[in-house]
């Protein structure tokens, strides 16, 4: 169970990120609003990124809890999916300001733990919709189940974008039923076609994603340090320490990082690490 002080900091973080933005909000502001010192903040969360991870997990947990509460007495799979989608849309609308701010800022950092969480939730979402579709339409739809899942997710995400970025009020139940009615029309005629995204294709693609390991920043820095040690250059060692210190800051300065990396350009053995870090921050 979440500690009360952690919950307080998470609530403050959500409010400040929604009003000021992730990048513009400092740890000191979060600590002050939470009634604690900056040092005490770090007893609860290792960094602002760690707080964002907790906020995202809090949102996922909240949605799952609402799903259970809304559907615990519902047996009909179609009505269950309608209730769950209504709960999902309502949650996103309730937290519209925060989600819109994060989307506009592209604030979710390239943090390995956060990326892993989002990937896991994406996989859970795929299988949740896949199971729901099979429950609603029966086993005969199985060859097309992945295609129908992708189509349904596409409609849901598109309308979710409308709900988030519009100030108009919508009847959530009517919207959810409309989406499922359109899905009914697709399912009715889909057997006339050949499955595009087969189960085999899906499993191959997912296994490729799951088992293609991307190096972490910490691993790349370690490799870079080892290669610099082999070169025996004090100048490169000092440059590396400045680079590492900047990367580990709460808000790294990209121009400084790119400037430090340029000092490694004359050393071919450092190219792979230099290029990885350069590309990593080019997307910031």
C-alpha cells in the first residue's frame, strides 16, 4: 500500500506538472508544495524522473482498480468492455491537463524503467483487447483477432485524442457504443478477406521487440569509460567526467553534452558510444 507522504508528493507532482509542465517544475517546488525539504524529497523519490514513474504507475493502478469496480457484477462481455472503456475515457478526461501537458512537452524521458513500464502496459493493452474481442465475437473470429484488435485500438486512441484536446462535452456511453457498432460492421464482413496481421506475424514481431535488447545509457557510459582508459589520455578522461556529470543531472544540457562528444570524434574506438549518446540526446 502506498505511504501517505508518497501519495501527497505524487498528487503535488501531478498538479504542478499539469500547470507548469514537467521540465519547468523543479524538485524544490514539489518539495515546498508537499511541505517537506528538498532533501526529504529524495528520501521518497530518487529523482524527478522517478516521481514521474510513480505518477504513471499510479494512473495505471487507478484505471485497473476502476475496471474491477465497474465490472465485478457484469457477465456480458460486450457490456463489460463498454463499462471499462467508459472508465478509461473518464479517467483521461479527469486528468486532461496533466496528460495534454506531457503530450505537448514530450516530457516522458528516455528512462529505461519508464520505457519498460510503458512497453509492458502496451502489451497488456493488446492482450486485453484481444481477449475482449474473442469473448464478444466468439472463436470463429480468431484468425482475424489481431487485425480487429489493432483496428479497435486505433479507433479508441483516435477518439481519445479528440476527448483530450477538445473542450466540448461528450456522451461517453454513446461514443463507446458507437465504436463497438462500427466494429460490428467490420467483423460482419471481415471473413470475406484474408487476415493481414496473423497470429504468427504478431508473435514474430512481438518476440523481436521483446528480445532485441537496446543498450542502456549506463552501459554505454561504462563502455566509453573503459575505451578511454585504454587510450590513456588525461584530456579525454577529464572530458568524460564532465560528460558523465552532465548526463546524470536532473536536467542535462544538450549543447554541453554534444560539445563534449565532439572531443571524441577523432578516436574511432569511441565512435559507437559517441554516436549512441549523440542520437539519444538529438531526440530530446
